[in-house]
C-alpha cells in the first residue's frame, strides 16, 4: 500500500523541471475549470475549522477537507503563525496536504502545503481578477510584501500585461527586499516602487492586500482616492476580527467571496450587514461574458482560502510529479498479509523502510 | 525544517525492538495517566467530523484533532471502509496521524495510524475494563473477530489474568482464523473457542463487540442470559445508526462513554433517551477507589474513539522511536533561506530528497 510523498526537495526538482510559470498557469487554468464545472452535488467542502491560541505564540492551525465524489478526498492542514518570519526565520503559513482514495480510504499522497498554498492563493486572485478587473489593468498595488505578495504578483502577471507595481509594507525592510524576491519571475520589464499606502491605492488598477494585520486593527488602507474601477484582492482576512479593507469601500463595491459561508465568518464579508455578499467564485466564472463578469465600479475578491483551491492545486502537482517520476513511494500505512491482523505488518519481509528502496530514480 | 516520518517499516522495526507487549503496556499506562490528569482547560478536543459516502464503496473518512495547550497538536485522519478486507485485502480502518508544534505550526511528525488506532482502541478498553469489570474476570467474549478483536484481546490480556476466550463472527472463516492471528501475543495458555453469540455473552466476564454491523442492523447480540456483573466494551459503534448493544441492556447498565458529546451522536448512547450517559473515561479514572470505579451490575464502555487516545499513543510511538533512532527525517515542508520568499526553496542546495540523506542509521 504505497503513498506518494512529494517533499520540499521533490517540489524543488519539479519546479526546476516544469518551470514556475507553467505550474502557476496550470493552477490558474485548472482552478478556472473547476469553478466553471463546480457542482455542489459532486463536491462536499465543509467550512474549515481549527484551533486558535495565543500561547506560546499567537497561532492558528486549521484543517481544510474537500471531497470530490468518486474521485477522492484531500485534507490540508495549515498553520498561520505571524511571528514565524521574525522569530524563527520560517514562513508565516506552514502546511501539508494529504489525499485519500474513497474506495479504500488509504492515503494516496502527502505533499508539502507551503508551496501549494502560495500557488493556489495566487491563482485564486488571478481567476478573480481576470473576471472582475479592467482587462487593460497595467498597475498592480500590493499592501503587505511578505511571502503571499510574491505569488499575488506572479499569478496576476500571468493574466495581465502589467507595467508597474507599487508596494507598501509596515516593515520597510520587507518592502525593500521585495524586488529581490520576485526576480526569478522573469518580470524584468516591471517597475517596482515602494510608496505610501495611499499612493499604492490611488495608482492601482488591481490592488492585493496580504498583511498580518492584528485582529481588530484593520483596515490597512483608507477609503480615499480609490480609483473608480479598482479591483481588490483581499487576501489577508481569514480570521474573525481580522480585516483589511475599509467598510465604506466594501459597502459600495461588488464583493465576491471565494465561499460565502466562510467569508461572512472570517473574511471581509464580516463587515457587511446581512446577506449582501455578491456572487462567489464559481458563480462569477459561470456568469462571465467573454471572460469577464459584467459590472461597473469597484470590486473586491474576498479571498479567505477555499479547500477546492487546495484540492485542484494538489492535482496539478501530483500530475506533473507522476508524469516525471518525481517523488518517493513510501509505506506509510501498515498492513500485513492478512488484513485482519493489525500486527501482521511486523513480519513483512523488508526490514528497512521502503523509502530508501522505492524512491523513484528518473531524475 | 525536519519532519519525523514513522512509516510502516519503521514501526515494524520499533515493534521488533521494543516488543508489542511493552508498546501496549505503555499505551495503557499513558492513557490512564492522561485521563487522570485530563483538564478541559489544557486540552481542546472537538467532536470529530468527516465525510460519509456510499459510492464507490460505503466509506467514512474523518479528521480527529487534539490540541494540548503548550505541548502540541495532533490530527488523525482515519477511514472506515468495511469492504476493504474482502475486496481489497486491506484493513477496514486505515489511518495516518500528523503532529504539529504550536510555536510555528510546522509538521513535526507523520506516523502510520493503522497500528496506532489498533493499539489505542485496545488500550482504551483495557483502561475502562480495569475500572469497571470484575477484577477476577477470567473469560473474555469477543463478537466480531476482525483486526480490532486482536488488539482487544491483547490489551485486556495485559490487565486481566484471562483463562478463556470465546469468540463469534458472522463470517465463520473470520472466527476460524482468529487463533492464528493472536499467536504472537504469548497467550499460549489461553483457551480460544468459537461458540454461538448467546454463548459468548452468557460465558463472559468481559465482552468486547467490534463488528462491521450495518447501520440500523444492530444489536449484534440479544439481551438474554447476560451475566449480572458483565462488563461490555462496545467498540464498533462509531457512526449515526450503527449500534451493537441491546437497548434494554444499556438502560439498566452503567454506560460510560469515552467522550459524551460524541457517544450520544454516534455511539451506543444514541439509543439512550436524554442525558442518561454515565461518567466519561476521565471521570471514571478520577473517581476510582483502589483502581476500580465503584458500581454494581452490568457496565458498558461506549468506545467511539477519542482523539486524546490517538494523541497519547502517538507520544508513546514517537518517544520510543526517538530513543532508538528509528524513523526518517524528511523535508516535508518547503522553505528557502528567506521566509518571505515562497519559491526560495527551489534554490536550496540539496538536489535530492533529504529522505535519502537523513534517514537515521541506528538500526
């Protein structure tokens, strides 16, 4: 009973072989198709749940399950620990994903969720922006220049012909290092400037917010000089009380959550009274005309993070890995010759972990 | 950022090195202590949730999270697919467990959950039986002789001086093979007989039920000739509508669930009206007098499976593995030199998975 393991070095190899742009393009395309074909009869995706704690550090650990009937289940485990970069030199968001078949319930795959989460969060904003933003958008604004900002820029640069990026972070060292962190993305022609948050907003065609703003401390920009057709991807709001976008802006905007039930609980939609959330991501995709959802004025994609995004991104990663023979087959789950003997696996012939023997060699 | 992987071959080595009896004894002792010290202020263990489906096979996949404040989080993913043994030659219950630290949210360990679930389910019945059954119990009855029956016998044989085991399974081949499946347990002196279910019940001091009875098809034995001081470990009831014990017996017994909120939803307690469940496992342990919870008459341990059991069993396995240097350190979760660069891990020096390099060698 084999489980395919895609660890960090496996994914590094995958990126080198496939290319980061192709992986992002595939994720965007796959997410777009999955939203178009999304059928609540075929998917069971409960609102995520988790543990929140303030000791030893402020942290959140959540489980995000998704069941695609007849095709499989994925469960992503994801932590949000905002002190990680400064205290531990680790990413704020750490994650892993398991996939299961629904014939036997066995674990068919385990994959790093850090890279996956970054990819899919970018891809979701790309899908929403393509549907909601001005197709001629040239200027991207970024508020919050951490890890998620890199993939926001990357994803949006794949679907818009960007000319300029204006960025702001409350930590000057973080905005200062942003250019170096996106150099691998082949966007040499882009102007990247650090400016004040009001200038980021005023100059943007598309604005992405991805901050670690504290609970109750939002918004992260003022509702002043907002361009009349601005599209906002509000990425950082993903916990009760944590919001980034001014309420007055939300009240006049077309607000599109990834998934309504989650967004009203932990997204920007928390700030809206009653049932005023606009179409969710699948509804946007299905009602697009010539690739765009018809609307005027300001739009906000309320991106809380949806397990469907993780589910399809895992498919992209495993499909490329399978094709290229990347990853290891491990004997994660014990069983002996007799399925009714829980200790029978102890007698199994191989005395050494199958990891060593089974690691595929087509490198 | 290393994750300790305990795969099936690692656990096989662990069992050979430590001994299955020591692992069971340690799990029983650790669970007993954890119940005694259990403090709802220190643990957050939500009622489990999951996906239930009838296509392509009848199956259930659940997540069982447990947060021990300041010490860590475990999340067990567990599938129940009753057609596995006959159709796939795989165990009915397949599982894996991840552990996390709550400082950073990283995955500190991944371990096979099949062996762990078998161990802990046995250990829970041993703890409950020691508290509730006649200390002089000599005869164990087993209804349902699959994988979980092996660990029920194993665990109870570690805390009672058993002389005789009477077993029944609706599949004669399953009861016939039971003896062979418990031979490794060093219980040569035990008489093991296959008898009719009513004889199993009538002869038992302790009775364990662990069947795959269909939803709505219970009970699995009749309330006739029940010994007046019988203790029942009802192990198989773990889903709405799935029950094993006659309602009339429950109504006159002291019914002790592992965790009340779960048992009333999916355990034998489903059959009881209103708030008539007895003390839960921690309450039993804390109110023991000379190691036994004072009561007369029939008792039932309503074992639905509790994430605390998984949490402490994982501790036992990881502690032995760490001590013996068993397992592999894998780079499951990606991160580069700069925690703010989600793609930085692609540049990491090691081009080959850390699994190969880091597997510990003290075998």
